[in-house]
C-alpha cells in the first residue's frame, strides 16, 4: 500500500461537500490533492499531509498526531503530517481539511506560467 486509499476517499468526500474544485496527483509515493492548482492536502502512507499557514504551524503541532512534515528529513515550513490519532474522528479530519482550505487562497502556486 503506497498510501491509505480510505483516508484519501474521506478527504475527497469532504472537499466535494465543501464545493471545492480539486484535482489529484500521484507524487512522493502518495497522493497530492491540489486546490486552485496549489498543493493543499495529501496522503502519504497513513499520514494526512496538510499545507497550512506557517503562522499557525506551532499551534497546530499541539494537537494530537500532528508534526512537521519531514518527508525529506528536514521540516518544511507550512506543511504538516497528521497521523491516524489526529484524524480518525470525522470532526478531526474536517478540522485539518478546513485549516488547509483556509490557507489555500494565500498559498503560492508552484505552477510555472
């Protein structure tokens, strides 16, 4: 299993009910979910990846299951991983999805124009 498909389905379900247009890209051995052509959420193995406001990152890490995204063994500013203890409940997963969607309009696109 490269990534938790059930978690990916839960994230996509929430996004579809928030009337968000999104696309999916397989990358980094997992699934990246793009909103407005910007990486917003993702699933890597059993972890939820969320792109959040860097100003909120320290506060977010106080929540259960949350840590800096360290995919390259270096923490990435504005990106977090949440393990299953932090997203198992629907309300917790929705919290992370909402936090990522809140930052998305301010996030810079890496898309080359």
